[in-house]
C-alpha cells in the first residue's frame, strides 16, 4: 500500500509542476506541504477535486491561465 501512495504522490507532484509550466510561471513551482504547491501562486490538490487555485495567493494572470487550463469559462 505504501508503494501505491508513493506513486500517487509522485504523479501529483509531476502534474503540479506541469500546471505551473502550462500557466507560464514554471519558476514559481514549489512544494509548500503535502498538497500545496507554488510560491507567489498557489494550487491545492485533493483527491476529490484535483487541483484548485488558492485564489487569495494568485496573480490575475495566473488565475486566467489556470482557469483556461482547468477548462473554466
């Protein structure tokens, strides 16, 4: 079971890094904690919802790119 959890964690980190690259702020990628990623711009991952932007910490340009990536209109 630990191997499966580790594998899921690796996938989440890789996907979070991709989100920052896709949103044009690759240098802002960081790991804040177990499920929080970013520095100036932050995203939070949960198994239920996937990635969500922590809108309080994000720049307008990041939010626009993130919403486009996520498919929000």
